[in-house]
C-alpha cells in the first residue's frame, strides 16, 4: 500500500455500465503503481454504480467510490471537483468513463512533469477509437489526431489557448496536471455541466502556466452514438453551447487582466458569427456566388474594423457599446 499516492485519478460517470469497467481496468493496468482512483457517481440509474462499488470493494486501498448528496446529478464539473476534495496526489489525471488509457500513460507523463518543473500540465495526441466495436468496417477508421503544435515542447501562456480558439491545435483529453495549479485556478467551473467544461478548465490552466505537449499517444477516445458530444452534435446543443463558453472566456480574460492582442483577436473572431448571425449567414451565402467573393471579403473586413472602434489597450472590441447591444443577437 502507498501511504500517499503520487497521482490521483478521477473518473466521473453517469449511466455508462457498458464501458466503465474497461476504463477502470485500464487504470489498474498502469505500469506506474503510485496512484489512487476516485470513481465519482453523478447520479447513475443503471448498473454502472454497482460496477464502481464492486471495484472499490475489491481494491479498498486504491479505488474509492463517491457520489453527491442524495445521489444527485450535478454534472461533470461538479463531479470532478467532488473528486478533487478527496484527492491527495501531487498530480491529478482525468479519464472519461467511456474511454481507456494505454498502460504507460501515468509512468511517462509523471516522468515528463518531474523533469520539467516549469510545466504545469502535460498532454499528447489522442486516438479516435472506432475499432472498439470489433466491426470490420471500423477497423480502418482509427486515427491519431495531429497536435497542431511543435511536439515535445513547453508552450508558454497564452499561446496554447490562442491556438485552441483558432482551431489550429487539438484540445487535449489525456492530461496530467499539478495539483498546485488546479488549486490556483480554482478547479472546474460548475455552471458548465456537460459541454465545454473541459475547455473552460484548459483555458484557466493555459493562461496560468506553461504546458508541455508530448508526441506520444496514450489515450483512446471511444467513438459511439451515446457519448455526450455525439448526442450534442445531433441535437445542436454543442453549437448553441459555444457562445456561452466564449462569453465566459471574455469575462474571464477581462477579470484576469489579460492584454495579449492575438488572443483577444482570436476570441473576437470566434464570437463574431454568434453576435451577428444574420450578417454572417448573408456573407456565407453571398461568398458562394461567383464573381463577388472579393467584394464580400472587403465588406467583412470593414465590419470588423467597425467593431474595433474605441478598442482599449487589450486590442479588443469595446463590447460594452458595440457588442451584444448593437449586434444581431440579444444577450442571453
């Protein structure tokens, strides 16, 4: 038994009886042994609660079952924060209950952070995992995503967040984070229950400290129709949730006094279609017509210049006068 584990692993789960055992087994298979695992039940009504309790009973010194008061459903952020209240490790790792780790992730990620004290977090490219089904047509669909940043390098704030917003870098899933940085940024934002809760957390970390991007794939991201992201894509909730995330990020950058012009410009570009949806739809339609693309590009550039009238030292739009109130969308 390890008196104080080096790594605390947190798996929140909700009604994933089909997959949770495989996630737990992938933690048990780690070559690094100095870990503790917290299984956070977010109000499950299927047999996944039984699976979690069974593994906690079999490994009482390593695996711990937790839930919310009255077995409530509070969302992913609150569940991860619930695990953080009990976690004692120097490092914290998060695994989704329908995904799996490769067996060396903790050993290799711990070694990276131990050898690079300036880095607060490490991550690598993940495998989009279709072949878990065993179906022949899925065997060739697996792929490892591109990082979008130089591999095996420390990226200083706020560079990585800017690249995330520009969709030029893959958003991580396989993170190992120093506990001290989690405490410094305040953990997860519980208002984000199911979507963008991870990106909110990454934004806070990437603004606060350097991050190491490795070239090693350690994580299998299971593709299935019952996942949160898959359902949200089908219903459109994923797209309607994005402006909520972007508005949160605008307020957070302001509160933190961030003045990086490239980051503000990237955020401005992402917010513009949501704040001017009618104009954006018109521009998208017109740019498909032959012969007037160049003109529309000039019009869009002029509209962007208008939004920067009265910009302050941060190099961003003065949204108090030219933002939601003057846009095509009312504030929600």
